[in-house]
C-alpha cells in the first residue's frame, strides 16, 4: 500500500505543479455553460435589409416610415437604402445584406386604385434562421400597414408580400458544413502543430536546430508551413467528402474548387500561426491540451458555425469579431452555398492574412532558446 500511496502522491504533486491545468479544469465547464447557453436559441436581431423604393409615392413612403419605426423598436432588422435593385441584389449575393425589400413602380397608384399590389422580399435563404425571422417581421409590417389602411377606410384592397428565395433550399447539414471543415483544420493544427511542437521542444530538438545557421524566424516559419500543409490536407479531404455527404451541388466545379482551396490554405496558415503563438512559451503538454479544450468552445460556437451571430448578446458578438473561425466560416459558406466569387470573400481572406502576419511576428519575438 505504501508503494501505491507513493504513486498517488507523485501524481498529485504533478497536478499541483500545473496551475494552468487546474484552472482550465474549473474554467472550461463554466465557459461552456456561458457560451453555449447564449449561442443557441436567441432572438435574431440587427439583420441588414436592403430597401429599394421604385415608387416614391405617399403609400410607399408611409410603408417605409412604418418599417423604420418597427426596426427601431424591435431591432430585428436595420434598413439600408439602395437606389436601384441591381446594386441591392449585388449586396445580397455578396453577403452585405440578408434580404432586399423592393417596392415596385406603380405601388402607390395600384394601392389607391384597390388593385392589390405586392412588395417583394428577396432573401438569402442559406441561413434558415434569418430567413424565418425576416419573413415573419415583414409579414407583421404589412399587417400593421394594412391595419392602418383599413381603419382609415382609404384603401379597399390591401398590399401583399411576395417571398423570393435566391438559392435552392439549403438543409441544415449544408449550413453546418463550413464550420465542420474549419474545425477539422483546427484539430489537425492542435495535433500536428501544437502537440508535436511541444514534444520536439521537450526532446531538445529545437536547440539542435539552432546550433545550425537556421534563424528563429526560419525555424518558426518551417514549423508553420509544415503544420499548415497537414491542416490544409485534412481540410481539403473533409471539404470534398463532406460536400458529397451533405449533397452540395457542383462539388467538382473547377473555379469553385480553386476558391475553396485558397480559403482552406489561408485558414490553415492563420490557425497554425495562432497555435504557435499560444504554445511558443509553454513547456507542459498537459496545459496545452487543457487550452485546446477551451479554444474549441471559445472559437467554434461564437463564429456563427451553428447559429447566426445576430442572435448573440453583444459581448459574444464582440468575440466573434476577432475570432478567425468567423471569417473562415463566412468565406466557406459564401462559396459552398452561394457560389460567390473572390470579390465576396476578399475581406475575409484579407483579415485572415493580417491575422497570420501579426501572430507569426509575435510568435517569432516570443520564441527563445532554453539553453
């Protein structure tokens, strides 16, 4: 029994000497409770809706005033004015707005003549949560407008809403696919980047490298590129297989594959550089594993991979703004579900590129010799 107690004492001492592991063991469940509790089922708010008024008559102006009042009170959507349908639809396809509400020419004349005019709500239906919220809100807007018209007895026939979905029906498995691809890249980054780096560091291999003319920058860059290659291969395989399993159309379209390849490579480089920044001063592999568990929750769910960010509280949306997962998921979703070009994802790629250079530079500065 004394020998058993000796083993127990040794393991407890080892656990005590890893304060990061103790902290993460306590923090991770609370972090999951807070983030997951606010990342699902919230009310979707502040969706951007393009508004195109091609009529400019009194009934059309009154409809827009009522819409602004509802937007300011319920805050379900924010109105963005456009002069023509072409620019509004371009913004819709590039993801700058979630829907476009168009008041057609002659709306006021037909309304006053009692000819039952209709307004068109063109929606980005790749996000079913936002689509359901917007259709319900605009329907409520028309009911309120029609209620005013009936009470005033000026309009005999009420305007109606025509819903237009830009893309084919998107099942939830396709909606989740971009987040799963990014998660596969991140898992490979943790295993093939962070853990292997700490194992090599424990064996003294880094000191062996630095005996040669290799500089710190070259050493970190070599680790980053090798980790990015492994992560990109994992992401590309899952992207292809996952697209087939989820039933995504035109899986092997050349230009689509090219755009996805660029996104996966840029994402891999950005996440690997982030991982090296986090572990460059670490010595304990147990602390790294605990940190990876926290990062899974802290990066994946605030990115909007499983539920729209517009439903999150302000502090969680702020995390999503600096989360690299957010930009990778948005870029992949734009290409996979919408078939957009590089113009729609240029801002995402630029942000990931800046993130890579910042974290890469910081990791290089923090890297130091152990001897």
